């Protein structure tokens, strides 16, 4: 009897790290640096720094869970292992899928601004048409094959990083003004100011989302117990350095209010710093946004596949094409929902929704790891972090959700 097709272990440390950087950087700084500056003003770099601290503990929890239980639909498996509940695992797994699809909708929505900035001298593409063509193209690429998709994403990720480095390089003269502008960049002990910084951090938090997606390709990583934790930590560290530098030169070069009003903020920074047309940054911005959407769609389809293989969803979603070794039906379903979301909801609403869903998932995974560590504190041969890591991760996730809810009620 012919064995059903399975996912293929073909991803190296470099590929998995590029996968993580692609979903993080592509989805974040190109789309949201202006929105964060609009919320936090000149304190936007602090918002990015605060957001990185908020996610660091949870990133380490995911790194440990990914080597304890290296499976697709990782978060759902973590719930089963932590709480012994298949139903809770299904709920969390579906939340992961929802976060991936809403995130893809966010990124695709941002695509329109950068595209029209790039081609404005020649023609104008209606937003709905750009979204439909992009989502359809990404669905085809995601269904083609994981190695091909991740290599394509890796190339785009390198271009994204080059684009950010170009912004820092050409706007780098503004860094010389930091000593004299330090009073603008250091916040006073004022509740209203820190509330604005926190609001910016909540938006910036979305820009760090990505490391958790990496656990859902665990069944396709060659040496998962060694390479996946390293890739998660590398992704977070590199992302923080790039985000802090880019947000700093951005607010030093362009007033935050002007930055917030522009649909392609990094193109504006480049244009202001150089005095030239920002075509190269707009082009890279388009590619960055495409990359982020592609990786989120790959992740969401893998979670549906994993839940189906575990018997929680219809078997058709767990079918893998024998030639491409990808879950084609799950990919098509994800693409259809992403299309609806991108056409229906604005970017900022999608970003905030993604952050709320993801914080709920983070809290659940940290609590699950606490349970697992109590039962089996030191399994041999894998990366282990102290008990206080998931404890702080859960506390921070719940605390951020509570503070954002309070802030929204009083604003």
C-alpha cells in the first residue's frame, strides 16, 4: 500500500533564520514604523525596544517547546502536552491560524501604498486589483514547495535587510545630532508620555511577530533540536538591532507626525535624506511586504495541516500533494480568507487584532511550558531555560493585554 505523502526535512539553520527574519521584518518595519511614530512621537525607538523586551521571554519559551515537541501545529501540540486537552489545543491552533491570516491581510494591505509609490509616475493600480493579484500569486508560490518557497523568501529577506541598511546609511548623518537632540528622545517621568510609548510598543509588538511561526515548520527542519532554537534567538536579536536603528534615523530625519501620515514611510525617510526619488526603497518595500505575506500564509497552512493530521480538523486539510509535498487544500483555504480580510479591514485594525490574538497565544504557550517543566524539568539532549522564563513570559503577555485594554477604555 502506498504511504501518504509527508512533509520533507529540507531546511537548514540559514534557511530557517531567513524564514524567521522574512516574516518579522517584512511584516513589521516597512509597514508600521510610521504608525509607531504617530503613537509615540520621538520616543518610537523606545517603543521598539520595549516591544522586544516584551517578546524576549516568550521567544525563549517557544525555543524550548520547539525542541521538546518538534511538530507542525506546534502551539496546539504544546497545549495538549501542557494541559492534556485536545480541545484547548484545537482552540489555540485555530487562534494561530487566525493570527497568521490576519497578519497576512495586514501585510497585503500595506502592499498597496508601497506599490503605488513605486509606479506613481506611470500609472495607478486600484487597491483591490493589487490585492487580488498578490494573494493569488503568493498562493501559487506557497503551494509549489517548501524549499522553493523558503529560498524565494530568503532572497527577498536579504533584499529587505539591504533596504533597511540603505535607509540607515543615507539617513545616518542624522545620528550625529543625537547628543543635541537627546532631550527629545528621552521621555520624562510622565504618565501621558509613557502611555503613548506603550501604545507605540503595542503596535511595534506586531513588528516582532514571526519567531513563533518558525515552530510550525519544525517537521521540515533538518536538525530541529539544534537549529530551530538558534534560529529563533538569532531572528529576535537581528530584528531588534535593525528596528532600533531604522526607527531612530526615521524620527530624526522626518517629523513623527509627517512620518505617520505617509503610506510608505521608509521611502519618505530615504527621499528626505537623499533628495532623490525613493524608487529603490519603494521597490524593496514592495518585496518585503510580499515576503511577509508569503511566510504567514505558509505558516497558517502548516498549522491547518498539523491539526488535520492530529484528527482535529477535516482530513482534506491534511492532504499533501505527492509531487510538491505541500498541503495544497489548506494553502488555498488560507489564501481565500486572507483575500477577504485584506479587502475588508484597514491596516492598523488588522495589526492590532493580530497583536491581541498573538498575546493570547503567547500567554497560553508560556503557561503550558510551566506545566511541562514541572512534570519533566530536565530532559536530556535539548535546550532548557530556567523556570522564570515562561513565568515572566506569561506575566508580560497577560499584563500587556490588560494595560492595552485599560488604555483603550480611557482613551
